[in-house]
């Protein structure tokens, strides 16, 4: 193929690429920092819209998307901030394999939860473990809220696990620097 033919082919290929592509699904003027946090740039763009740095909702009317920054990873698993009872914020692992949300003993003490019963749970290694079970008034991250949530208390964990009983009404997408909770 000669240079003229290559040039014409490249022009044809480039002209077939749609020119109205938009990567931004959220309204407003913002950027996302290296940790996945949206930063309001309205003052630079002439917009007076104030955006939440904690979460960004999609304009998609079929489902809401709540975006939560990943603070770090522990063994490859995302760690995010989770607020309990509108007051206490703890780092927790987003554990897609955990049926229940599990907190540590220090978390339980800070939250002043009282165990109501003991339940036996099956671990991934197929062994049975008994945990105290309590209830918290609310658990929230990035705008996703679950009220009156039953939680297990694991005395051997160093960090809590955000489990399926918290996000059961959402589809989860784990990206490089954020976790997206998408309403079903």
C-alpha cells in the first residue's frame, strides 16, 4: 500500500469515529484527584454549583451511582471510609464475599453496641466461627445508607468488613481508585 492510500485509509478511519463522545457523566465543573475524590472547580468554570466531595451522583435517571474513593488496598482489597450512626468513621474492607458486615471489638466499643445474640458463621476455609451479633442505627458511605443494620463482631479482625447485608440493593463496581455503588 502506498503512502497516499495509507493516508486516505487513515482519514476514512478517523472520520468514522464519532465526534460527540463525552466521558463525563456528571454535571458541573469538577475533576477527580489521585485518590478518586471529586473536587469542585465551579469557581474556575463560572459555575456556582456546589458539589459534594464525598459522592457524585450520575445524571443517569435509571439508576443512581454513588462513588466512594478507595483510600488504600489491603491485600488487594479496597479500603474505604464508612460512617456509623452518623458519627463514627472507620476504615473498612469492601468484602464482596462477606454475607454480613463485620466490625472489630474496638469498633464495637466505640459504637457502644450491645451483643443481642451469638450466631455461627461459615468461613471461606469451611470452618465454623461463632460471633456476637448486634445492631447499629445506621451505616453510610458515599451517600449509600443502611438503617438498623445487623452486624457481627469479630474479636480477631484488625479492620472491619463491609458485607453484602449493607449493599444488597446495589451493584458494585470496583475500579482503580473508586468503588461505585449502582442502585438496582
